């Protein structure tokens, strides 16, 4: 008697539930395993380890200087310097940087906006000492009383007031004589800690001689007058009296003057960072327009987030570098080392900010869209003699097999664009649960 055996596949609801639960569990294992592998790839990356070591070294080296400068920039001069105004040094262009001759001051004093307008002159010496020669009433205008001693006596041309930092908190300096510019000055007072007038490097204040030629102003405005109103009036006076070099002057508060060095770097880097964010938003918009993208939205967001985070770290490092460079002690050291060091560093900072922005974008293009690891093993293919059929191109692959990047060697047509092709997740192969259980009857 012949017996026939037939295999029939019976799928019960329990089996379907097992299949769904198994797929969910497998997907969960895939996500966990993939995250562990990506973290391991990041830690083992040579570039990551080198960058981390560099950041830690810079942070340890520059932390005291950065802390000191941030305190100077944001804590203040020891009084409310937002009520006093001056002229931005970058907006007047006479022979001396930021300073004007007495004739211009006499023109500006014809204004109505200023309730008080006093003058001072910066005085710098070869040994690194910074002083300010001030007209009568400048120190009194700040409203700060001396820590020890008195302010500059009237009709005394050889008196001097020291900063707390210059005297190192030693009140025995009062009555001593100090030698500045081939002259002797007798110390009459010591100001409280962190006190400054206009220059944050100045540590000594002496009377302003009548022969001073490179003047700056400090003063207060009348009630209801804003710095913008005073600026408009001074510009009109400069034009009316044919002082063309001051026609674009800007009136700023001493608080703005104190933070001007930091805001320069911040204003420059914020535009660079904004450009990176604009590129990231454009890439996201282009991804959303794709009819059938080969990567998920979460992967694309992680890829663009890596770009933004990397650029933010770069710009933060540049900001810390700039804060260190504007430190008075660092500037003194560089000036003593070479007179051209500071201008070179200024232009180097500008070029570095632009160059690192371009490098960040270029580097991101050559990274895996899944794990953000740098692509390896470039393979050149195509022929330059066959631009129609077989264009030259370069292929890069992810070292962990996530995909391949095609970079065209030409830009003749719209199809000649960088293209990323993702591979199937290899974790599916490792955790493949097999076929649905079957029954044999």
C-alpha cells in the first residue's frame, strides 16, 4: 500500500505573534548592538583620541587665563561703566589709532548731547607698563573712591594713582616715587581691585599735560539722550567742520568698550557657524524632497547633527584661543618677542576661522552617513576619454560596511553629483531569526 507524504505549512495566530515579537526583539538587539559598535568605533578612532587629547591640553593650559579674562570682560571695572560713553577707536582714522588731535575735541565740545566731556591719553612704555594721562575730573567721574590714599590732587602735575594689581595690595606704595617717561611721579593713592578707566591694560593714572596730542574722550550724556543721538550729533559736527576722518565715528558705552575684544571674535564666528547651520538645513531639505531615500530620517539627522556639533567644538576652541590672545600678559609677551607677532596672529585667526569652516564641511562630505566614520579605500574608475559612457569617478567605502560614496570626477551634468549608497544592515544577517516554524503532516 503506497503511502504519500505531503508537507503543509500551517501558520497559526500564535506563530504570527511569535514572528512579530521575534522581529521586534531582533530590531531591538540590532539597535543596541549597532549603538555599541558605533561607540566603539568612535573611541578607537585615532582622530577622536588626538582631538580629545588636544582639547584637554588646551583647556588645562588656558583655563586660568580664560577665567581671568572672562572676569575682566564681564565683571566690570569696579563701577557701573554702562553710564559712561566714549568713541569707538575703530571708527576714527587719524594718525594715531583711535586717538584724535585737540582741534577735533574742541569741535566735539560744541555739542549738546554730552553733559560732561573729558579727555585722556594712553601712555605705553617699553617695559610693558601701561598708563593713562587723564584730565582733571576723570577719576572722579567714575564715582569710585580710592582703596588707600587720595585721588590726583588739583594743580599737581607729578602725582600718580596706582591700580590695586600694580601695587599688589601693598599700601606702603603711597608716598613712593615711580619713574615713568623720564619723569618722577609721587604715588598719592591706590584704587580698588579691578578698577580701570578706559584701557583695561592701564595700571597707572597721572595728570594730562597741556601738550598732549593723541586724545580720547570719556563723558556722560544728558538725561534722555541715547548714545545713538550723541553719535548723530558728533557726526554732523565733524562733517560741518570738515573733519572727514571722524565722519563715521560711533559712540559706545564703556561696557561695550570693555567687551569689544570678545564680541569681535564672537561676531566673526557666529556668521561662520550660521553658514554651517544653513548648509545643514539645506541638506535636510534636499533629503526630505527625495522620493525614495536610501537612509532613514533619524540617520540623516544624526549625520547633520555630527556636522553641527563638530563645527561648534571648532568654533569654541577658536573662541578660547582668542580670549587667551587678548590677555594683556600674553600680548606683552608676544610684543616683546616680536613686534609683528600680534598682527600676524590677528590675520591667522581670521584665516583659521574661514579655513576650518571649509574643512569642517569638506570633512563631513567624506564621512559615512550612518556611523560618521571617515571613508577609506578610494577606488578610481572610469575613463577621461569616455566622458559620455564611463565618466571618471572615485568610490569610497565605510570601513564598517555601511555604504559607498560615489564622487564624480566631472561636473558636466546634473547627474554628476556626490551619491551615497547604503548597504543592508549586517546585523540583520547576524540576528536572522530564520523562517516561520512549519508543521509536517
